[in-house]
């Protein structure tokens, strides 16, 4: 993963990792301790974490669709891209 120039995207990437780790830990705890021992809040917590993960994934995906050039070089994939927003001299830093 490279550094993001957009702080909002960087924040979403950090939140995505944090929420995925929390979801994994919560699901593991659910099976080791059981649902009843946790007071039934596990389902709400799982749903909230999944919602946050989906939101971050959508935000990151939208950013990557806008900012990344196509990886494939076949004619069909290149013709489907709008190249009007790309400037060959925009990222030259010396």
C-alpha cells in the first residue's frame, strides 16, 4: 500500500484495517465465550462493524477508480477509459 495524498482516503484505509481486526476479534470471542455471556450485544456490534467496513471500502474504491490508470493494456480496456482527465506532465516532480 502506498502513501495516500488524500488524508480522507488514508483515514479510511486505517479505519478499514482497524474495523476488520475488531470484527475478527469479535467473531472469535463470540464462538469462544458464547452469545449469551456477552449479553446479546454482539449482533449489533457485528452489524455496525460490517457497515463501517462497507462504507470505507466504497470510499476507497471510488477514489481508486478516479485516480488509477488501467492496469491492463489490451485495446478493449484502454478504449473504455476516459483519458481527458490525465495529464502526462502532472506528476513530474524534480
